[in-house]
C-alpha cells in the first residue's frame, strides 16, 4: 500500500525536464553512463514560450518583457494605450533582436478596459503562435492625493477600471488561450505593496483599493484554474523608481528621502530588480507556486 501511494504521489507531477536534484543524483548513481550536468538554469528557461504583457510600452511592463525574452521566450506581445511605441520600446525591440536566441518583442495598441478587443487580440496571437504560456498584467495608473471623504466617483471608477478590471480582462485574454491549448501557463498580476498596507501620509484610497482587489483576484483565479494547470500569482513591488515615480517625485522631491528611509535597505528599488522574480514566476522553477503574493519592497513590510 505504501509503495502504491509513493508511486501515485510521484506520478502526480513529474518535472518536465526530467529528474532534478536528489532524484537526478540517484539516477546517475544507478546508471554510470549518465553524464551529470547542471539543470537549475533549465528550470528558469522560457524556451519557445509565448507571453502577453500589458503596460508593455515602457516602465515595469517593458522591463519584465525584456526579461522574458532574455530567458528564451519565442515571442512576447506587449500592449499599451499609445498607438505609437516609445523610444524605450524601440530600443528594447532592437536589443532583443540582437540577443541571438530568436526571441521577438512585439507590440499592439489596446485599452485594458476593452474586454472584447483583448480577447480578440489574444485569440489572434494564439492562432499565429499556436500556444500561450505567460501573462504579465502590468498596466496601471495612479492619481493625485485626494481626501477619501471627497473622492469623486468618476475618478475612483477610472482607477478601478484600469488597475483592477483591466487586470482581469488581460488575465482572461491570456488564460482563455492557455486553456484552449491545454498546456497550462503562468499568469502574473502586478499588484503593489499598497494592496496590503496603507502608504503613510498618502491619500490614495482608489489606488490602494484597486491593488488590494488584485491580490484577492489572483487567489480566486488560482483556485479556479488550478485543474487546468494554469498558475496565478501576484507580484507586489514597493517603491520602485520608474518614470511614473520620477514624475511624482519631481513635484514632491522631499519624498525621495522619506520613501528611502521607510525600508531597511534605505533606498528605492530599480525596475530591473523585478526581472528575476517575474522570470521565476513565469518558469518551471515555480511550478508549485500559485495563489501567492510575492512582495519585493526592500523590506518595507518588515517594519
């Protein structure tokens, strides 16, 4: 009986690239003809995979898209509101084309609030690539400080529509294609530490509410999609020095020192410091991680 249980447990989930770690060592011990080789980087490889990234014209979305390409993705389809690609995107696309791994960085214009369009575009990508493996829902907006008792309904709905509803529509678009091809996949919803804490002295009720909803969205979708081998996680950055952050600090320069002092590392994060975690979540190195929130805040939560 114990032997049968062990066999069933192993059969539930075998690594796609063969035995790893201790299992690989035991196999090599039993068969001296096997030449051991490092496999850890194979687990992080995204060879031949296809990704959809919202908010990918610049900032965190574009940074994450480049990381997926460097990890070997066949094609990463970025979309954003502007019809024209940014200078950063153009440089990034050329950079990716010169990596020598045949990865492609693509772009199309779309509003994350347009569910019908996103579903249509994702289906077109599926038709062309015959797969969909990764989704990074990174599009988001932040409005100026506003007293919660005076917050205009229209402005509140705008933030929710982009930061929450838009994330759902993006995840739906990619997830439907993952389910269509039956190979599973990884959906990564970009939330914020503001979804689980309130930023001190900042009246951001709309932003905080929208990101908190994303955290629960990831957990809820993870529970629904697990049987389809689709994993759903959220990623919560802390204060990261993006172009959006820079524009905010230009108007309130005193916040640079204040924000930096609010985490144990004493500084703001860089966009490239999210590359590793998003690649991990997208890859086979994280196949037992779903319904989780990964916080990258320089330890902001620790105080």
